[in-house]
């Protein structure tokens, strides 16, 4: 349990009342780590929020080339894991202990989610970072998102595409206007009908075109590239490709209008698919391209880290086998017992540390 006075100092929970803090405080579990122990690991699912009581933590990351970089150090009273707490997104870096020992207060995501389900009114009182809020908002909009999947980019085609889509409706409208004016001047009996058609076309065709334009979305998540295209009563299509299957991304800006207004085309080349994915009239096409490459780098970094860890584990096991076979058997027995205990836990039970 975390002291209420300490919990009140954390920006995320600073706006909660004393009564609300008192209900939340018991969810925190204190755990002490020794030097070199891993608190959270790159590539694993984010499942907790951490408050550092004492000690020094190191944040390091393995890049797509397999090289390890130290990003920063965290000391008390620092915190980390807010994005993971709300979204469950996979961690981009490994956090380990860089002092003799470190004491942490841990808020598990599963317990926090249950707490919010029981007290939904408290969510509005939390001072959630604006970037995390954006991720939560898009998770509510797109129900097809997987657990731990967040939206990085969510945009429609540039408004210039809407102008081009309105060309034919505008030409038809002008033709109807000319006919209506001529009919009025010549006192034709159908002039009221023509003016009625002008009004119906203006409202109907204009609204249809705007809705058609607004129903096309270009979406990039931390797991896939998605193009949603909808035509009212006719089409509802979603084409997508996992980030792992993206082979290359090309961006092109053609014409004076595109260069002046800041839009372009993004072509996503994929492997293992019959067709690629195209984002036409994409606003800030260069930014979209760079964000896709950024997600590709995250996936490759995660794969490089996992490969590195497998090699380390293999070397460690080989050394144990050579130096102390009995210790290896004991370690394997402990791992098997822990796995069996985890499988035997009833659903919804959280193991407290």
C-alpha cells in the first residue's frame, strides 16, 4: 500500500479527493529489487505503473540492429508506466536496477482496470497525459483494435480531395441553375420544378459527397497499417497489413497544389499480400511515411531484443550445464512449479508481491 500523502504528489492522481485516494492506495504493492534485476522488459506487454521509493533505475533499449543504448536513469520519486497502465502497449525499453537495491510501489493494470470499472466516475478526475488521452479516445472509436494496440495516426484525405470530388456535383448544379433561370425568364411552367431540383441536388449531392469524403480514413497503429473506405449503403471496406509485412514506404508530392497545400500520396509496399496499400491525398505525407518507418523500427528492435535474450539464455544455460548440472535441474524444477501454479490460479486472481 502506498501512503496517501505520497500518492497525492503524483501528478496523475493529484486531483483525486482524500476519500478516492484512500480507495486507490491499497492497490499498490511494494517490491524490492536487487542490483541488475529487470523491473520491466522491452517487448513485453505493459501491465503496471511504477513509483520509485528508493534506488536508481536504468532505462535501456536494443535497436533494430541489435545494439543496446542507455536512454536515461530514473531515481526517487520518479514514476513510469502511465501509457502501459491505460493502454497495455508493449514496452519500448527495458528498465533494470542500477543501484544496490531499489524499492518500488507497483500498481498492476489488471487491478486498476477493475478499480475503474467499479468507480467509472474517477476517470475524469485523473490528470492523464494528453497523448495518452488521444490513444484512449481512438481505442473507444475503433472497436476492432486489439488489446495493447494504439493508434499512432488517424486522418482523412486532405480537404483538397473533397474539392475535386465536388466538381461534378457543382457542374450539374450550375447546369440546373442555368435551366432554372432560363425557365423563369421565358415563363416556362416547369421553372418551379427546376428550382426545386436545384435545392434537392444542392443538399443531397453536397451532403453525399461530404459524407463520402469523411468516411475514408488512413490509420496507423503500433501493429498495422489500415485504410478504411466507406460508401453509404454501398461499401464498407477495411484493408490492412501488419507492420511486420511492410517492406517499404514511398511518398510522392506531385503538382503545385500538393506542394502548396501540403499533401501527397503514400504507397505502402507489403510482402505476402496480393496488393499494396495506398494513401492518396494524404495530409503531411512525409510525416505519415516517417511514422510508419518508426513503427517498423520498433518491431525490428523488439525482434532484435528477443534474439539477443535467447542467445544470452542459451549461453547461460550452457555454462550452468557445464559448471553445475544440479543447479540447472533445480532451476528447471522451480520454473515448472511456477508455471503449474500460474495455470492453477482461478481467473481474476492477481498474485501479489
